[in-house]
């Protein structure tokens, strides 16, 4: 995650001050108060999320828990190549069908359908992959 520079924050502060000066002429005092309060609460919320979530994510990564287990990392690396093949084939199917039939007004339907089918495929592969992984784990003998 890239942290904005102080120069960028200074420019952002100037644009907010200019916008606030403009809004003060349009909005009444109550709306200005609630807007200020909401901005302060949003800032506090973002600060809390960053200070809690970043160390928690780093801990999960170091301990290899959740999305960072060896199995999940291997599965994601295997699926990354398949995603490229999938989307290239979708583009090829779309262009082939559209140019051959000149049915451009209906061929666009592939774009909302393809991600859903790809997600279903990933879930099915993940279930099969994790089932195979669970079967291969050594059992403790008593």
C-alpha cells in the first residue's frame, strides 16, 4: 500500500479548504456541522482500520494463516495462469461469434455471464483441490 506524500496531503487540504469556502455560501450552519462531524468520524474510522487491519494482515501473512496458507498460495498461483487463458478464450469466442454472425447487439451478453461462470469454476476447483489436500494430510496414529 502506497502512503501519500505530505505534498499530496497539503494539496488535498487546500482543495478541501477551497471547496469548504464555496459550500459555506450554499449550505446552512446545521448541514455544515453535520458534514464536518461526518468527515471527522470518517477520518477516525479510517485511522482505526489502518492501525488495526494492517498489523493483523501482516500477522496472518507471517503465520501463514487464512489466505496465506501454503495450500491457498499454491492454488492462487495455479489459477493465475488459468485466468489469463480463460479471459483470452472469452475474447476470442466473443470476437469470433460477433464477426461471423454480425450479431453485435446480442453478443455482449458474454461479458456479464463469463465472470459468473469463471467464479463458479474457481469455487468448484477450490473445493476439489482442498478435498484432495485434506485427504492427503497425514493422520495421527494412536
